[in-house]
């Protein structure tokens, strides 16, 4: 193997990440981990008429239409950041991930990853990054997990010391000791995801792209995956860009969120700022002694179950002090609980607002 093609595994092997973890500042001479500038990506699709007089004509001469997956998007990710990339189905998340790892090419604009062009330096780039798509696996289906790991060690020419150190780390932190000699086809979805994540980390990548890594996982497997990713970012300084439909997972993992809607970036900031965009939506639950539904001025009743009534209220319109004063006037209140609205519902409301207002 040529020296320039050898994966750079020195950073993990020495225990020094070589770049800043979450919240650290980027050095002036250090390139962005990800830089996307005015990128547009379109796809051409053919449409055939299935009913009416145009069926035969449509079969012989299908109409062509252009789908814009990404529409002039720009953003950067600094080394050591943990960034969530969120959006509804068809918003452009997976297209972005495929552009970053060189599987697709942009129609317009420029992008670089770790200072390299995915178009011109794909092999070099893949030796410095790791990619995981939730619905795919790199494991050999009819072989033990460890054999897939050993295959990667040989093909990628990972130094033995680095391989042993990384294997020990992922085995411990991802709880793989009982799975290494299990055939991949015998693994549950959660076990396979953990094994796939371990495999992509064996060469000490500087950047990790994760597309729906918690898709279909149960609560225990999800917590284990999230905890490991946070440790990887914090202790190893690995830059992580992750997509998910589960906003609660993203809020737990990342400090910054990029939101995309119909191919355009519509928000870039932290989760608290995201809540502020939609107002201070909160939930207040009242448990009533008599089981009768109360009324709170300025709050909307969402649910009633066994004497517990949950309301939605915007604290920008009804401040906490005033809300509690109104609740204090209600007789036979046995318990009160006030909390933020689930981020999932905040996001759903924002998507609807953006779409109706034509902000994208």
C-alpha cells in the first residue's frame, strides 16, 4: 500500500485526539471537518400516465421532471463538533450524507471534507472517516463478527497495535465481548448496529457520518448507542454528524442542530434556540381530587386520563408566575407538574409554519 493511502491512525493510538472535542475552538490553520457552499443537487425522474387516454403515450414517451433534493445549501462543521442533522422524509438528509462520502456528486456548488474533495480524493477521504447507514451493514453475513473485523484490519492495513487498542475499546464500550464469535446473521438489529459501529471505528476515523443509527433500536440499545457516541466525541475528539427522525435522541446527543426542509437549511443553532423560534411551548399537568376537568385560561387541554389533565401553554404569552396564579385558583388540585413540550412536537409545528409561510 502506498504511504499516502495508509489510514492515519496515529491520533487514537497515542491517546491524543489531535483535534478539539465538543465546545473547543478551531485553530486558524485547521480546515473545517465539513464545508458545504451553495450546493444544489437535482435528480431527473420519469413519470408515466397510469389512467386515461395518456396511458399508451405515457408508456412509450414518459414525461421527465426534475426533483431538487438540495437547493443552494451552505454550512460548516468544525473539527470536534457533534452536530445533529434533522428533517422530515425527503428533506435531503441522506442526499447530503452521500455527497459528503463521495457516493453522489453535486450539481452545483462546492464541498470539502477534512480539507479534501470527495470527488477527487474519495479513497484518501474514506481512510480518514467512517460512515454508517442504519439500513445497511458491512458485516459478512455468514461469518462471525470478529472475522469481519479481521478482514478490515488486513484490507485497510491497520497497524496491529492500533487495531488491538481500538478493538479493546469498542468491545468494552459497546459491550461486544459476547458477540465477537457470533455469526452476523444471528444478531438482533441492536447488536448488528453496535457491531457495524465498532467496525467503522477500527481505523480511528476523524469524522463519523451516521444516517439513522438508532433506527429500530429498543430503549436499552438506543441508550447504549447514544452514550457511546457522546463518549467518542468527548474523549476522542471525533467529529460526528448524525441524522435521525427522533428529535429527542438528537437533543440528547448533540449541542447543535441543523434543520433542513424541502432541500433548504431553515435553522442552524442549539435546541434552546429552536424552542424559542416556536415560542416557549410547555406542558402543565394537573391531578384533580374530584376527577373533574379544570379550565386554565390561556392553556389548551390535550389529554385527560384517570383524573390527570395535561394542558399545552405558551409561556411567552402566559408567564410562569401568572400560570401558577391561575392554577392556584382551581379547587381540589392535588398535584402540579410543569415541563417543556416534547421537542418532536415543537419541530412538527415549525415544519408546518415554514411550509405554510413559504420560508423554504
